[in-house]
């Protein structure tokens, strides 16, 4: 799967040669972050068995207590 992403990344670089590889990497990173967060929200909804802001979770002990934004640090050393 990583090879497919690398192939796609290189193809996009050829098509959009004005975009630098750093900009493209940042774009992929942001889209991956959005996708992962959406999947985590869907998993939480399925686990708790009610939608966000639904009254079913009020005082149930299974409440969603908010959002904390976390930025993960990536080790790029090989």
C-alpha cells in the first residue's frame, strides 16, 4: 500500500511540477489526518451506540467529554 501512495505522489509531482514535494507531503499528511479522525469518530459512535450530542449518552457514564487536539511528532530518521 505504501508503494501505491509513493507511485501516486510521484505521478502528482510530475503533473503538478509547480508544487514542491514538501507541499505535496503536507497535503497528503493533512488529508490522512482528516481521514483518520473521521474513522476514529465513526468508531467511537459505533462503540458508544449513539451519535455525538445525542441525549442518550447524557449521564450514562459513557459520555463524550470533548475534544483535545493532539499533534503527533514524526521521527523521520532512518
